[in-house]
């Protein structure tokens, strides 16, 4: 029997190891020894496979566009509170828990929390700026399946994006984690400045020992939720160049590349020319906006949210689910909807104060221009 499984109406989710989560049908689930039959409440809303857990709202880094608006005196839940939240996530059938902040490394009990998550059958991962990471501290973090370091680019891009230059701190953290034999990835937020150095940054972090590059869309949340967002987001020309840049990095075979679900609509023009684009993306684990579906968030107060960038409330979760269930045109008839699901609603609501098709999607822009 696999180390972790969860029955579903279609069969089951099965986790083969820390990096491989597979959807299987009833026949294969039975062959693998997963309990047969549909789970109780099979018609209920989907339960998250991954939970983003805010372990604090504290951070000393003065990032100009922090989505949480974290501060040095930000809130920090107790160890017992976070243990209870981890236990609840496991009871609800989650597979992965992603530790975030604030800056998680400000907690001295971080390794203990990761080990506790392991004891519950969860796979713990984490994102950090790298500030405060030392060789000795890395040894305490080996329960993490992967740690991603935020690095927004070489050639001055880091400073341009965040308002201060923490590139060397991030690079040192990557080296420390690689030496500690902890799988390390890099989170790169795509802005006009960071995109200019995307391929050079990929080469640099691969040299330092990173194995994965995760590309994240710049989102108007927290300190980034102002007029400056429109000046920092990717230009139309950069959106057109994004898929070729991703392809070039993948073909070098030095890094695996992941994209967050919010990036899919920006790739719609390039993917429209790819045969069976939706099937190809689905095979790579891209299923569109995961908020309120396979993804959930717990904020620093323990309140449930659709994702890390959305307000925490049950009403907000239901709004996401309702939109995904009945999207308007042009999303409803788009062949990419199963792997896009209408784009990023954090962006949509910043631009139009409502749930609607992603305003930065080329197809949506054409449709709106024609009407």
C-alpha cells in the first residue's frame, strides 16, 4: 500500500513519495490496496491536497511589495496552536503543508513543527528569504521535503523588485541548503525587472545547487495592491516571450520548472498553438486556479482562506467555488479552462473589483476589445 492515499469519487489520490502525487482510478486504487468505494460525503466540495500555513506574520526584510505586509512585530501563533492546525489539516485529508510567513526562520521551533507534520503523515515544505539561515540551523530543518528560497533575480533585479538588495543572502541560503542535502528550489516573482534577467537567474541558482525554479505571477496584494502594480507587472511583449523563456530553461536540463496557477492565462496565446495544450499542462500537474479546491490557506490567526493571497472566510471560499463552477465567456468555451479556470481572481478584483475573467489574458483582452 502507498505511504499515503485518500479515497475520492474518481478513485483515489496516492502519494508515492515526497514529490509524486498521482490520481488513480478505482481499479488501480484497489490493486494498490487503497480502500475501495467512494469516501463519505463524495458529493461535498473538494478538500485541499495542499495547505499553506502561515507560521507567523513577522519579518525584518523591508520588501516593497510584501503580499502579507509582514512586520518585525507581526503576530506569531504558539507552538500548540500550530500543532492543532497541522493536525486539523491532516484530518481533512491534506497531503502537503507549505510553511510560510512572514519569515518562518524567525521561529526557533521550525524543525520541531516540520517533524510533527511528518508524524501526521504530511509532507512539509517551506518558503524563506534565507535571512537568518546558518549551517547549524539547516541541520535542524532536514524534516522538510523541500525548502524554496525567494530570489527575484541577478543583475540588480532583486533590489529593483524588493526595494533592497538581499540577493547575496538568498544565494548563500541556497548553498547552505544544498550542502545540508535538503532539496532546494527557488521562488522567482515575475515582474518587468526580474523577467529581463530570468534566464541568467536560472543559470545562477542552478550553479548554486538549486534543483527547481518556481515562477510566480506578481499579484496585487498587501503592499503591492496599489497603482504601482500596473507599472510592475509584465508587459505584453514579456508575456509573449514567457513561454519561449520557460522552454529554453527546461531544455538546458539543469532545473525543473514549475509555474503557479496564476500564470496560465498569460501563456494562453503561446499554448493555443500547442496541440493538446490542456492535456499537456494537466500531465505536468497544472490544473488552473486551485483556490478553494486542491489548495487552501490558514492565515496567522488560523482562519481558512481559498489561497494565501485571498481574504480568509468561508464566504470567500464559496465565491471562488461558485465562479469556477459557472465561469462567464470567453472562459466557459476556452479549451484551456480546465488548466486555467478563469485566471487569477486576485488580479481580476484589483482591476475590476469583481470576480471575472482574468483581465491580463490575451483572449479576454481581445474579447473585451471587440465588445
